[in-house]
C-alpha cells in the first residue's frame, strides 16, 4: 500500500483502538448480576479460597436472566459500533453478512489486594471488561498504598517489550509512556483488541470488584483474510 503524503509530513501507523461505552441500564442490571454472581461463587464446590474468584467462561449457557440478556445486547451493539469505527477504510464497501459471536463470557470477583496479572486473550479479535460493581473512586483513593490505581485496569503498549531492552532516549519520548490506566466506573464497558496485554491492578475495598469479561470474533462468510501475503 502506498500513501500519498506531503513531503516531510508525519505519519502514524498501527495505532491501538480502545473504546469506552456506558450502559444506560446499569442501575437496574448491575445489582441483580452482583447477587447472581455472588450466589454462583458461593455454590461452586471447586472454588478456591481467598479473595479472588474467576468463573468458567460458559455464562452464555449457565445464566438465563433478562438482566443478563440486556447486558449482552449492549455488549454486542457496542462491539459492532467499535469494530466498524476501527476498521473504517479497511473493510470493503457494502454489506458482507458479518457475524459477531461471543466466544466466551465469564465474571471475576476481586478484593483483599488481589490482582489478575498481565495477560492477553486468544482465539478472538476483541475482548472487553464491563464493571458490575466497585467502590466509588473517592473511597478507593483513600487506600494508603494503591490510591488512584486501586482496582484500575492497566493496558500495556505493544511496544512495551522493546522498552525493556533499553531502546529509550529523548528522541522516542513518545514511546516511553507505555501503560494506560483505566479508572473503573460501574456501568462502563471497555473494549480493546484481544492481543493487547492488560492487568487488573490490586484492589481492596468495602465492596467486591466484580466484572464481566468476554472474547468476541467477527467473521465473514467467505473467509476473513482481506490482504494477500507478501510474496514479491
């Protein structure tokens, strides 16, 4: 692909798209989901002890509630809007019968300074985290050690591994802010490319930090490859 640009004009390539969507039905849906997830954890005979719990990724099969379906509809609509924006100018023009499928949906409950270490998600193009319950920000900030990062979601630049090799000087200062910390708010959904490394920072609060997370694929009926492999 050739780009026609003015001589010396700065170009940016391979940006990382993220989007935040706010669920209008959160005040009705979230309390119900918090109670249901708490009950599922309490009745899980294989649940480990401690203050961190992650369900299996089979909630699509196990939870049949109007509130859960409302959340799924919101997630699907948000994914469609975000994927269209991220792929503007890349997807071919016209309608192609694209199919969005959630490949797994699960919840996590976190407290007691526990965290979910750095990871990525596989077998999908998009992932997301929806905040069901967490202490208000003003209360979280009072933690003597965690402060503003109490329960935050941290994302890592794809360039982060290169910085560990000391590829740093003043000339690439634009690379050196290699993390992005998202402050959780109940009812917010953060969508991100599944390959993006991220972490749930340590959390301690009066109420558990409860999230719903998921993986999604967007498939084309005639195949997903849009660009030919470089061969010449």
